C-alpha cells in the first residue's frame, strides 16, 4: 500500500470535521525580541476596554522568548522600558499594528478533495411540502454557514434573498418569505440538539453525522454536486512545492481514497475529484 495513503486518509478525516468559519483580523506584533528577567514593561492601558487606564507591570522569566503585546490605540501611551542588564537587547518600542496575520495568498491544490453536502432535517414533517405557515427553521449563526443555509432554502423555493448570491446572508437579507418562516440562529454544534424543537433544522454534515443522521437518506433538502463548498488541501507559499505536500496531494486524490470516501460515508461525504 502506498505509504502516503494512511496520512491522506487521516487528513481527510480531519477535513471532514471542519466547518466553515469567518476569518477576522488578528493583531500582528514583532516577536523577534527576547525579554530578560531584569526588564519590565509598563504601559498606560487607557485605550478602550483596557482596564480603565490602570498601569500594568509584568515580570518575565529569563530568556522566556515571550512577546509583550501592548495595545496602541486612542489615548494609549508609548511603551516605557526600565534599565536592562549588560548584554540584553532593549525591548522594541515600535508601535503595534493591526491587520491580517499575513497578506501572502494561500495556495490550493488545483484538485478539490471532498464535498460535505449541507442539509435540512426534520422530525415533524417528512416532506418540505408539509411545512406550515410560521414554521420554525434553525440555522447556523456564523456568517458563512448562515449564508449557506439560506442559499439552500432559497434553492428549495422557501425564501428569496435580496441578493440571490449572497454567501454571507442572514435572515435580515431575506426579501420574500411567503410562508412567514421564523428563524432561530444557533451555533452550528448546537443545531442537532434542537432537532425535536424546530420544524426544519439546517445542519452541517459533520455535526449531522455525529448526531447519527445520514444526510443522503435523512435530509429533506440537501446541496447537490454543484455545491461550491468543497474542501481543498492548502499549503503555505513556501512549502506548496515540497515533496511531502506533493505526495500528500497525490494520495488524497488517489483511487484508494475515493473508494474509502464512498464506502465510509455512503453519500454523506462525496469525493470531489
């Protein structure tokens, strides 16, 4: 057996446990400077939300390699440094900037790996045609998954969005709701727990499987093979062409992995290659 098959299957299982999330901006700081035990750093944390302007002091272990992050915002003062021991590099006083962790583009294997169709489930009706006026629909409260659920409901003819292609849509973006559906927005992991309490429950495939549901059989409405929500193997620009990554990419799209997906998940997860 190809020695890369097991790592490939392992990576696939990890991908199967992932769900869509929004990415936000994370502060970026210069972590190149080490701090010795003889140094202290204080700053007036009077910026919004920072301990009402109370000065804070921090003592760090020798050669800890810890980066001291002092927010720089409206009303915040600069970093103050105390005398350091001989040979110890001073702490950088460069202002901290905010923004994405990296602006370098992520690269993807041109071949997608697997698709986990998003579906709607119910224990109160057996067909969408049985839905009643004012029925309660549970959807994820995260931007991308909320949009994914609403796009699927639109495809099923239950609602119409102001922007029919809005992947980040929320209930506020609904233009037409002829059946006056009521929406409950919950964390994705909570959705299977309310299946008995709502008329229609829009659940990510990984959580549906954990709850013992079979998307291929139990879903009243489910994404088709044309779903754009596909898992890809991604890599950093500096290692995308490495031998290990290339072997893993080849193994993940091998006939053996395709057969594994088809037998293991029986249509709940689909090979996308």
